[in-house]
C-alpha cells in the first residue's frame, strides 16, 4: 500500500477531499520526523511507537580491500508496534 492508496482509503472513509487528506497525512509524517529529529519519541496508543534507537560504535570489514573501518555510534528511527496491532497481524496470517 502506498501513500496515495492511504489517501484514497481515508478520503473514501471520511468523505473528505483527497487534497485535504493528503495535507493531513503529510503534516502527520512531518510532525513524526520533526519529533524524532529532536530525540522525542512518538506514542500512538493502539498503533505503536516511533522511537529513536542508539547504535553503538562497531568495527566492520571491507572484504574486497581487506581493511577494517570503524562505524561511529549513531541514532536511527525505529517503529515498535503495539500489542493490539501485533495481535491483529498475527491472527490474520494463514
């Protein structure tokens, strides 16, 4: 499912115009990105959490050049689904 598909589904379900729904979805995604860039987690009850995870520094190997490189510690965005969400997905698998 793409963002356009989501816009169509929400517009159909709510009766709102597609352009308004698209603006709302874009604003939501921008708010989530802004919060995560400020190291603030986003919690949506019944859906899940958008969180910032810390990755520790590690050593990696470049096999083709036979060298090692150090990957510094960094932060990455992550999504942790709520238990209700996970239960719904697990029960629909055949």
